[in-house]
C-alpha cells in the first residue's frame, strides 16, 4: 500500500533539496503537482526540468527462503523525473496554463534462492536428496501527463487544478522448482510458474 507514498518522490529543485518536505510553498512549475493554485502568482513560468538521478534500492524479504533465510535484491535505479512548461499568450490574461510530464513511480526487483541437501520433504519415511529454487520478479512503472489551469483571485488567494492522465504498467513472475530423490530412486518434481501483466489508465485531479 505504501509503494507510491506521497512523500517518497520529489519533483522540482525545492522539493528535492528539502527531501520532499513540501506542501504548498513551491514557487516554480513543480506547483502543477504540489499546489496548482500557486501557479497564479508565478510571474513568468516557462520551463522546469528535473533531470534523472540514480538511487540505490534494497529490498529484503525476511524468511523468504525459509526460516532464517532472507531474500535480498539490491540495484541502482533511476529516480523519477519531471518536465513542465507554461503556455504564454496575451488572451489568457490572469489565467495560467501549464503542461507537465512526470514519472510517478518506478520499481523493479528480482530475488532468488537455491537450496540442496538431504531433507525429509515427502510423506514416505526417511530423508530424500532434495534440490530446489525460488525466483521472484516484479516490475512497475507509472507515468503521468497533465494540464494545469490556475488564476490568482486576490493577493493571498489563488485557484488551480491539474488534470493528470496516468498510465501504470505492472508485471511479475513467480517460479518454483523442486526435485526430490528417494532411496528407492523414485523422483518427485514440482515446477510452478505464475506470470501476470496489467495496464491501468486513470484520470486524476
């Protein structure tokens, strides 16, 4: 439920330098995300580009490979970026129009575990020679494209709204392979693969 928490991503130089501790205090085009009403007070909004930066991510599944066996995935990943600009026209008057494209969420992980040895894994009495493995893969990416309208009503009050079109792609693969050999040379094999892929379109205001 927390994979796209509001504070986990930052857009614009102010939010990035403040570690995401931003609510309504932005004074640049990152307001299309944080506070559309603030755009009405920006005198000459033109272009905002938040460049890609790299982050190191680690995912740990406690006891994911069995009791006392943690599964860990670590890798460098691109953090979300944002591009925003404003339309300039005399007929807009006090109104402001802006556009924006941002990466709202990006996640990928892969964890694996292998195990072999002599274990009692079958109902038959005695131990078996066992070998098995688990492979878990997951990937998600969410992109937003938006149009913002804003207008300053007074020196202290502004109104604004951003309409975002969101496209979220998710995919995953869970794979289990296990083999057991008994003393009587009987072999039991389990191979299970589950895959999924989904695309979700949303409108967000």
